C-alpha cells in the first residue's frame, strides 16, 4: 500500500491542476429616468442650455464596467464620456449634465457594458431651441497656490469659488477641492502640473488625499493646452460659458495636465459637470515654488 | 535403452552436474582510498565480459562465476581503475575489496549539445560549461535559470526570484532582455517561443534537471536561429532503479510552501549488469539518486562518479531492452512581497504583495529497444498564476497566467558507425495577463495569447573512419501567435497574429588532422524563415486604442528570408595538460513575431509593429585554451570579438503618439547597422580532493553601437558610440563545494557589474543614475540524507540580503530561505 501512496498523490495532483470553470454572460439593462428634473426625449433646448440625463443601469448578472455617452450633432459623433468602472452590486443610478450645442438636432446615446462584454444602449433626441442660453460665469483673477514642497501657500483649490486651503485648514472642505499642482521632471522635461484629488498618482505629492472620503475628479483637456488652442486673449475676453464649453475636447482629457507653463490656458470639467478654463499666470519650475492662476468657470 | 548408453548418460550427467555445481559467487565492496567512504555506481567487470555495479554501500555481487581464475576490474570516472586476479573454487563465495585512488581528470567530460551528438568537451572548439549533478546539487536555485547565474559570461535576468513571471538568460554582451538570441532546449528540443523568443523558465522543476550544457558563442551552423549567441541544453533525469521515488515538502520565506513528488521505474533488462553487450555507460541509470553526504566523490567540477559520462558516449543512449517511466510533480505557492518602490507605493493605493502559485507535472516514458536504440516521450503540463503587485477590483488583481503543455518524442538508433536521431516536439502556451488600474477611471483588460511551436528535428552522424565525423540533418519548425487585448472597461479588442515557418539544413565535418591532437571542424547551415499571415487590427476602438487605428494592417506582406551560417574551428591539444582552440562563425536570427506584428504600449513609449524588420547577424571570432597545473588546477581563458550586423534594436522613429495621456515617442524594433562586442572570460577550478571543490571565474564584456542611422532624418538622437543596455560590464563568481560525512555544502558568491539603463545612456529618473548599480550576492545550500530514507535540504539565497532593482525601481526579494524535507522510497 505504501508504494501506491505516491501514485495516488500524483493522480490527485494532476486532477487538481486540470479543472477550470467559466461563468456564462448575461445582458445588462440601461434606462433613462423621466421627470421634471431631467431633459425629456424630443424636447427643445437652446444652445448653451443645460441637459440633465438620469441614467439607471443594472449589470444583468455581471459587474457594470463601462458607461459611454455619445452626442451625435447633425451627424457628427463625439464621445462625451467613456468611463471604466466596476460596480458589481446594486447597479448604477446617476445624473449626467451637459450643455446643448449648436446643432439642429442632437441625438444622445448612452451605452453600458458589463464584465462579460455584453452591452445595452438607450438613446434620446434633443431638438434645438430658440435663442441662446449660454450661461454666466464666475471669474477669479488671481489664485496663488504652492507646489508640493511649498509650505507657505495653500495647495488645495476649489475651482468654483477660487478658495484654497493648506493641509491644516482643508478639513471639512475635502469635497470642495477640485485641483492641486505640483512640479516634477517627466520624460526629461520640467513640468509644472495640474492634478485632482482622484488621480492616483497625485498621492505621490499629496498623500493626504488617500484619507479623504470624497476625492473629486476634475478632467483637464491636455490637448487644447499642449497645442495652445485657447490663447490668453481669448480667455480674457470670455463673457459667458460658450468658450468654456466648446474649448473642452472630451477625447483628450485626463486628471493630470502636464506642462502647465506660464501663459498656458487649460480647459477643464469638474466632477459636478461645470466647464471652465484655467490661465496660468505664473508657474515656478521647482518643487518649493508657486503657481498663480486665473479661473473662469460656469456658474 | 542399451546399458552402454545408460552409462554414457550417467557420466555426462555427473560431469554436467559437476560443472554446474562448480559455479561460485564474488562479492565485495569498493571504497575511496583516501577516506574509506563507499563508492556507488562503480562498474565491476568480470573477465571484461560481464559484471555488476555497486550499490549505495559500495557493495556488489556477481553470481554464477565458474570455478577458476578470473580478472575482476573496478572502474569509474574520476578514479584510477583497478584489476585483481580472483580464484573461484567450487561453489564458494569470494570476497574482494577495492580501494580506488582518485584521478583528477576532466578530459572525459562529454556533452551532446555542441555537435548534436556525444563529444568530449576537450574536443569541442568552443567554450563549454557543463553543470553536472554534483554542481546542480550544490546550488540553492529555486528555478532552473538561477542555476546558471554563476556561469561566466551568462547574464540571468530574474528580478523577483520565484515571483518573476518572466526571466531571461543571455550571454556574452548581448542584451539581458533578449532571450531570443540564446537557444534554450529541454532534452534537445527548443523551448524559445516564436512569438517573443522568450522561454518560460518556470516550466521545469529544478529537481527534474540532471545536467545543463552551455555552449557559448554562435551555434547557428548547427541549430539555426535563436542560437546566434549560444545554446543552453537542459537534460532531464531518467529513472534508474526498478522502483524509486521521493516525496518532499518545504517551507520558506514569505510564507512559501512547496511540495514535490517523483516516481520512477526502469524495467530495462540487465539494468544493473555490465557486459560488453550492456556496457554502454550512457544508460543514465544512476542519475536520480540523492547525493549522500561524503559519497559524492567528484574530483572534477561537473561529472559526478556514476554519472556515466565516459568518452564517446551519448548520455541518452540505452543498453538492454525494457520500458521505463518517470513522473514528477511540483506545487508551489507563496504570499510574496511588495516589489514596488516606495515612490510607487506612495503614489498607488492599490499596491499589494506579488504572490504566486504554480503547478508542474511531467511524465517521461521510454523503451530501450536494444543496445543503442530507444524511443522516448516526454509530456509536461504547467500552470501558474503570479500576481504583479496591484489589486483594484479583480479577485487576484493584476496577474499573469500560463497554461503550458509540451510534448516531445525522440527516436535514436546507433549502428556501427552511424547514429540517427529524430525528435518531434509540440509546445502550446495559453498566456493570460490581467491588467487593471485606476487612473482617471478604472481600466481593466486581459491579454490573451495562444502560442504554439512545433517541429521535427533530425540528425545523422557518420564516422566513415577514425578521422572523420560527419553530421548532417534537417530541422523543420513552425511557430504561431494568436493574441488579443480584450478590454472589459471599454469596447476595444486589439488583435495580433502571425506565423513563422522555418526549415534548416546543416552539414558539419569534424576532421582529426592529427588524431587526439589537432581537430578541425567545419560546418555550414542554410535556413529559410518565412513570416506568414501577419495581422494587427482593432475591433470597436474607443479612446483607449483609437490612436492605433492608422497603423492597422489586417494582411501583412508575407516575407521570406534565407541565411547561411558557416563555422570553422580548430582544436589543438599538444599535451594532456594543455588545450587551445580558435573559431570563427556566424549566427543569424529573424525577428520575433511580437516585433513583426504587434503594436502596443511599452515602457517609455509606444512600440510599432515592423513587418519589414530583417534578420540580424552576429559574426564571432574567438580563441581560448585550458591548462592543467599540477594535475588539479585547471585554468581556462577565452576571448572573443563579435560584430552584430543589422542588429535588431528599439529605435525612436522621431514621431510621437497620444495614447490618452499626452504625446509619447513611437519606437520600433528595427535593424541598426553595426554593433561591436568584445569580451573575455577566465575560469579556475580546483578540486582540493574528492570532497572539496573550489572554483572561480570572471567575465568581462564591452558592447557598443558602432554604426547607427536614425529612421527619421529629423531625429536628433544619435546612438553611435552608446553602450547596449542590460549588459553587465563585468561578472565574477566564486563557488565552493564540500561533501563530508555530515553534510553536503555548497556556496556560490556572485558579483554583477554595472549595466547601462537606457539606449541613450542618459540619466534615468527611476534608477537615479544612467547605470544600474553593481551588486554582490552569496547563496548557500546544505543537504543531507538520514538513514538512506529521509532527506533534508536547506537553501539560503542572497545571504547578505542585497537589494537590487529592475528598470521600474522594483526591488528583489532579498534573503530567501527554504527548508525541504523528504522521504525516499
């Protein structure tokens, strides 16, 4: 019997290594919520007007992993948002806010995918309303913040109000913080950089973010900034939110905006859907330095 | 019946009975004359026609010995043979003892890799390193590649020990990240995958390895592509006894647990008899034993007594008729450790320990048809899952997973002056890499890749006379990759696929101009490599991959390359103490499928598929020699100069691409005009006595780009004069082995010099220098078998707890201790 034990062990070993299972896929479900607070299918909204979409998603047995929002304006398709996520329980209920563009008709398509790559979509059409509804903006002409090793200036900025706090004073305002700045060398280049609390690498310079229960994600349009598509003069002349909305290119955005040198203008969109522009008045290129910015943001 | 016939029958019966009853028995024991320790596996031959081999206690028995005077000879490699005249009377038992005197020789070491057949190392005009059972048993290696770390001129790149999901072994100034330039074989069949040229060094349990043969320098004249820089052949064990096995379990650092099982049986007739018919010492019948303390009398570095590596014998050859099998299994798991730098840990809240879990099982079966003729099959199944240190949502986080199956069949026959060998192989690897990370949002995608390599290898050796050995053969191989990056958090699926077919024909003549003194070897091989069915394309791209849309190519051009790989070498042995050699050869390698047909993100930029990349060539001039001093100290020196033409290298195209977070440079693997490599290796080996062995080595290489032409005239970067990356400037090692009656002890100390970190040889932000720093490691192993049944094995890797880092600043495991206990049956 003793001589058989190794054989039995080996057979058990081979059996244990030979098993694998695969779960079947299922189809997710996506619905547009209705009600007075949401834009209705077929309604007319003037350019610049606010669109609010209520989305309810269930994964259909798999985790919800992707939500895509596309706007087809007069036949031109733009992906407004393409977000990865992992929601394995409870589904997703969210309200999305956008601004009506100039097109005669806008068809909005909302697509969802689950962890089995099964997809579902829903769409609605928004007609063009009369007149213009471009909104008012707030202007903060000078906000001075410290880079990561600057101990005299505040670091954490509320782009809506233009307020800024340092580490000692930010307690209670974490949910208001949209932006911070740091300086580093990347790919051999000196880079004053804008970031937001939700961007994972920001923890390198501001470890405090890891303890915040709310970490806002602000998306910066690096393409427009890198290519100077919005000049300082255009920033200075903006009187409503038209430039703020139309300058923002959702296909080239990140929670990190490198090379925010003096004179750059960076379009952004905050976590609550407000569009804005940051003009870099002055950016030091040293970790103990500071950055002075001007902000225009939708009211 | 007539009375006369009855009388005659009675007389014959009496005479015959007398003859039968006159058979006696010879028993005895063979020991080492120096310390009296018993010697195992000594061939004790009666009258040169039959005999026995000694067992564990050094004892032997030969029955049915006719009465009279007989000659009894005891012989084993590493000891001087002894003969005795034995008088057997009647049916009695005669007891004879031998005390053999050690003989410090190494000329009898035999390898099969250099010439695709058995050759004495002393006759091979190249620098060869042979790691035999004794050397392997003394190395505290958790993986097969780690056994090679102290071989001069070799560069083992395994950043995280057993937690590394990939590793590479290169040699002689070639980049440490390019496994494709060194051919790796298991039992003579290649295991470099056509996809990336890489080798799954985790595939094989180190306990399965009997010996490793390393032949440095181009071997394309025999093996074609991949052998451009050299060859490594891993020879696995065969069963030696009627029934034997071993079960072990071990525990180590980072909560590492492992268990092994081995079971083998050999039914070969005459397995323990030595006669002219069965005397072929290449039967490999003594290779699975555990080395007993004090029993491992191995004067030379590599062959252990009983290793059956006598001159002119292919270790794969068999003797009597019979079936054999050997089963092996390994399970290993570990909680692992955090590999990432403190900088990365601060930046990423999702970092976790890089853990691992793996299984490997193998079955070797064979049938010895007759002396010199056998058929053998091998099947290996391997599965692993290794965490790469980041977990966001998936159950195991970022992982790599290999499901690998390898099958090999070999038929070999030896008749008179002719030896023929045919091998079939099939290697399938299903590779899965789970990638998940949180940046702006959550990204999750799986890399799924099916890689298949198969082929038929054949060789024929013919010795028409005492001076000539002709070797010829053909190799037919096919390799393919069918891969996809399947995104789960966006709609993208990125496909790449391709095939590489190759056919090689070779001929080599080894001519003894002056027998046993001056040999000339000339070889030529022609290879045809065909790239087919290449494709790279994307389905339903999102912002994650849409930037690759303009480089899609669903129908890449088929390309065929041909290459001649010649070799000319001379080997001169003016005296038994001195050997000199010189060689000139050229190797070649076509690009790997991954570079031909896959585009994707790489560190520092974006890699563009280049289906137009041509083969690269390496021309090597080499000279060296060995000298034996005072009968024991062997000194070896080799120097080489290589030029790499059309060298495949990552080059900046001058363009950039936005991969979703700003512009990044586009790199492409392409042929650069000229690379020069100069190097030298020196070794000392000193067997103090049969129990103590000392060895030391030093290697130096200087690899520089001599000719560079930017792909884009606007590209300001000129790499001319820059050093190749990932090549240690110098290596050194010291090894010691001491086998005494209490324990077998082995120690290896290794120094690895600085390596350039990037192509431009400029400051690297992660490393904090333009070069990886030098470091020293010391490894140790202690083992012992108690009561012939219980084995204990203590391994300590990196005793000094030296920290060394990879290109991402990730750190090695540091000191790693394992204790393994086993039961032998």
